[in-house]
């Protein structure tokens, strides 16, 4: 989001919205597995402003352990 010149804060007193994301991965099938990333933008009182869903088949196990480089790409595309 910073690359898009959006202001980011860890201080909820300065925030206008909260972005929450989570990842799920299906079972491996033939060396691939279905990955799903859900992003939700909420107001600070919990009201949902918007939602984006990204889904793709990935190499089985590629999301196990450290996957920050993949996370950076996924979040940049979502933003």
C-alpha cells in the first residue's frame, strides 16, 4: 500500500479504515493446491466497506513456512 502512496499507520487513533486479510489453502492434488486470499476493508466501528477475493492454484507446499515474498506480491496486486 505504501508503494501506492497510501498512508499506513499502526495507531488506531490515526486510522480511517482497517484492512484484514487471511489465507486458506486446500489439500494438495497432483502437485498443486488451491489457495484463497480474502481481504476485507472495515470502518473502525466494524462496518464492512469492501471485500476482495484472490484465488489461484499454486505449487503444493509453496505456502508452507515463510512466504513473505509471495505475500508481498499478493498484497500489491490486491491493493
